[in-house]
């Protein structure tokens, strides 16, 4: 017995779709003129291209039986679909494929289980697919979504495709469905509304907890509004090359605790707003190569991450970069490409790649807005020691002492300046030799022209300026010249200065030798 249609009347376009569904055949309502077939110009489409969303939902829910030996499916091109396509809570066994269609209402797949869903080149008001399970591909390539996408806690076993899509946040007007869900006896607070995902007006893509087993391709995507990917998992990578994100709140990407095999924010990726990946876990590459990121405060929040390789060489970066407490296997970066403040306290890496000079690395360490922190200097010095560049390691540790000096009280600063001047905090012990030679030359010249008087007249002595000056500079008298000769006039001050300088040089050399000879831990 033939099953009757649940509708009294079907339009010619609906009848074509109804009859084609059991065999999965395509229904193409396009004219062949690209100008007339553009879904953005739907006002020029007549009734012959109009299909009710309710008819499509009925077909997907089994209103028309399949043909024996054929695989049913809904495949429709160039249609104007009016009303909400509501498939929430359903278990769908056939695929949905729409091409160049205009959907004036929302597509609702909340809590649904479905086969592959493909929308290509469509104009859609909104997509709601929270907690949806898609067994296959979920495609929105080249689509325009007027009021955002919800994919929170959804699971897609295939790929997620958003390449060349245009996404827009819902805006400041709350959705009507938000109101009737409230318990009038206890209204939700603003914080509770955000926890339930109702504060979505700033987000073009709300996908916290999303799991995608295949790769997520979002290349050349345009989004007016942020991407919320809190706790999302991309088991085969997330790719946003050349994507442009313009936030409408404060954050362009909010992806704390994201997990992905690799993430590409590269090749012209642009974000106006903070890119936040705090606590992300990426066993592959996280790349910002040739990206453009900007924010009034912090453009990149990359703290507490674990990443195998971080490529941080953006084309431009305006704002602060936070790398604090992240653990990176390989860091390939160009510090001159992100010239703003950089938070580095707790940041560790196993290896550095690239040709960054030591001067640029030291400038990089000095840009922490929190001021002096010893750990970043120790980390960089340890890296130089591991690769056998001891001279660079000493230069980093010297820079550490100079940076630390600014945190000391006045007596400590004075002592620090003196120690730096004499032996470079022990990392430049050769400076003591330079000072010693200079003072020896000056003393020899002065005492040669202004010889001191002999202390004891019982024996005749011949004065030599060089050993006398040398005996003044050495803390312990070696040549017994100090007691034999007494400087006269103003040279007494010079002699006292040489004696004090000798003690200072000796003390600095001992301190420096201790620092240099102390075993260094890698």
C-alpha cells in the first residue's frame, strides 16, 4: 500500500525533491546563470525554486520510503528553503547535501545523530548542532552563515570543512529560543547564561568541547566574531591558513586547553583580537608563520602550553605576547617580528632554531613587562651551554646580573656597578688584568717623575718606580718596597688609591674565579 504524503499540496519544486529522495538523485533548480544562481540574490528567485524546510525534514525523518536497491538521500541545488530545518534529537540514516541553496531559517541538528552533512556555497541564517554526532563529513565550504554556528560538544568522525566560509556572530539580539528555556521561578544570572552557552552573541563559531576525528580545514575563512574552541579536540589537525578573524568582543580565538596534532595560523592568517591558547596540548607544530595578529592589549596568549614545535615568526604582531610557563620542544622564532612586551617567566624549550643573534635574544629577555625574572636568563644560558657556546652563555648570565641590579637597594647597586666595572660580575675576568695594567702604568709614570723619599737612611737604596708600584697594587708586599719608601705630597693619595684598588681587584678576581670555576648545571 502506497504511503500517503503528509502534505495536502506540494509545489512543483517540492514534488521533484519528494520523488528524487528515495533514490538519492540530485534535484537541480539552478538556471545556469551564475548571476541569477547566487544565493545572496534570493529575492530574484521565484516560487518555482521555493521549497519548505518542513518538507525536507519530513523526508529526512522517513516520511517517504526508499526504493529497493537504491540508497536514499536528500541532494538539492539552487533552492530557496523557507522555514526552520529542524532535525533536532533525530537519528538520521541518510545524507543531507545542499548546493547553492538559501536557507532563511535556522538548521537545527541539536542532539541529532546523522550521516554526512554537506552544505556547499549556501546562504544559511544559523546552524545549531550542539551535542550532534556526525558519522562522516560535516562541510560548510564557501557558505555564508548569518548568525553563527553552534557545535559545542559535537562529535564529527570525518572532516570539518569551513574553507572560504563567511561566518557572522549573532549580534546583540538574543535568540528567541533562549527565553522559553528558562525557569520563571529562578532566572539565570549572566554568569550562568554564559556557562550554558547562551552568551554567544560575540562568537561566530561556538564549539567548546568539539571533537573532530578528521582534519578541520578552515582555510580562507572569514569570521566577523570570535571562534570559541574551549577544550576542543582536533585529532588530525586544525588549519586556518589565510583565515581572517575580526572579533566583536575581546578575543578572536578562545581555545584554552585545545588539543590538536598540529595547528596552522599561518600564510597570511589575520586576527584582530586576542588569540588565546592557554593550556593547549599540541604534539606537532603550532605555526604563526607570516600571520598578522593585533590587539590593544595582548595579541597572543600562549601560556601553560605543551607544544612539540612552535613557529613564531609573524608578519606583524601588535600587542603583548605571553609565553609564560609553556613547555616547547623546538622554538623557531624571530624576536624582531613581535616587538611588543613578552612574558617569559617559566617558559622552557629544548632547542632553538633560526639565526637570531645573541643581542636580539638578550633584548627579547629584557621585554618582560613584569621586570627582572631570573628563570628566562638561566634557561637561555643553559641552552647555549648545551650546544657548547660557553661564551654566549656567560654573556647571558652577565646580562642577568645587570638586570638583577635594578632590583637592589642603593648599596647593592653601587657594589654591583663596581663588580661589573672591574670583572663583569666574574664573567669577564680579563677586565681585572686590563685595570691592573692601566694602574701599574700610571703609577710607574707618576712615581718615576715624583719619586718617594727613603724611610731609613742607614743604607743607600736605588728607587725603581715599577716594582714600587707593583708592590702597592699587590695586597701582600712581595718586594718590600712599601716600607722602604714614603710617597710625598699629593702622591700619597695616589699610593693609597693603588693599595685600595689592589684589594678591590683581588676581591673581584676571587669572586669571579669562584663564579667561573663553579660547576654549572644543565
